[in-house]
C-alpha cells in the first residue's frame, strides 16, 4: 500500500470508532424507541402486540400531555431570548472594562459549572415562604408582600424559568465575550474616526460580526429549554411538575410515564413527539438565521 492509502485507512479507522459509538448508543436506541411507540410494551405486561398509532392518539387526547407541551414551549419561547439578550449585554459590559475580565467571567460561569441539582435545591430553599425563604425575607424588609413562587400555579413556571436563565447565562456570556475579543479593535476605531458613535459601532460592526455566535447560541439554548427536566423535577412540588401541572415539561411527563406508571410504550411515543418538535424548531432556526448570517 502507498503512504496515502495507509493514511486514508488510518483516518477511516479513527472515524469508525465514534461512528460505532453513535450507532450503538444513539441511533440504535432511537430506532428501538420508535418501534416501541407502535406497541403496547410495558413493564407490567407479559405480552407485547402491535397497536399502530393508538399511543399517539391517546397521547394527543391527554390534557396533561398537551399542558406539558404548552409549558415546554413557554420555557423555550421566553427563556432562550432572555438568556441571549442578557448574556450579550453582560458580555458587552465585561468587554469594556480594562481589568478583571477573568474574575468576572469566572463569577458568571460558576452557576453553569455547578451541579444543576444543587442549584435547584438552593433556589427551592430561597423561594420558601417566610421565615425560611431568603427572597421573601428581602421582600419583607422592603415592605413588599411575600410571593408564593413555587406554590402558585401562576408564579411557579416563571420562578423555575428564572433559575434556568441564571444558570445558562454564564455559558452564553463566556461565548459572547470570547467572540467580542476576536473582533479587531481597528474596525471600531476606524469607524469612530469616521464619525460613528457607540450605538452605530454596536449596530453596524459588533452585532453583525457576532451573528454566527448568536445563531449558534440561539439554536443550542432553544434545544436546552425544550429539553428542560432537572430544574422542574427538583423544584416543583413532590417532583410532579405542580402545582396543577403548571410547571410540568414534556421531558418530565416522559419520565413519569416510563418510571412511575411503567407505560414504556406511551413514554416512547411522547419521546418521539418531543424529538420531532426539537428537530423542526432547530431546522426552522437554522433556515431563519442562515439567511442572515455572513460567515
């Protein structure tokens, strides 16, 4: 064999390792889950039979699942844009200071690298009614009424959403700050020499050059909020997505169907629906931003 052939075979060998991992750990279970969704498979059933689309029909007639889907879309629609906007503002402020960027970057990224379960339980304690909850304690000092937070059907979802925004903001801020530091300072200096003010530099130079990073973060955060599970499981009442299913996400619904009710086929069909929603949303985001991003 020639040297080029040996190099090609070596490259294919190394590429085959992650491909085998993907087929065995990712694609294989996904295909099995798809097949399972068309059966009545369950841990408490002795026989398994093909039932077609019956699981999907039952699923979309289940008001709890529809409410969980609605909650999931609320998490994504409100959470992802808020994270992107706040992270961009913080990154712009950090980029403008001459010293201490590393320290502030560490402070903002700490919530992201902290275990989510620990973060959820700390915030759950902070949301407690007085005199336990520190947030209600601060509200009392300011003379404001105490909030119900996780005990209220209207306040519970925004309360959990705020925690997830706080966690994800550290990661997005770090990525934005890294992108800002790659923008040549000469471009903004030349624009200011030509008479551009700070707003014009931001709108005409900084934001367009950050569009690829913004596109990447919007896609990633959209997927992250659509898959939200840990915060809801650890912060909601009795890990049920309450009160009155007001915080239940699609991922938590799938978990409860599979490991609480042991309805594996029903959970598989819900997983397929969630996968299709995430895929459609991601494709729409890619097509929308791809026309506006100048790589």
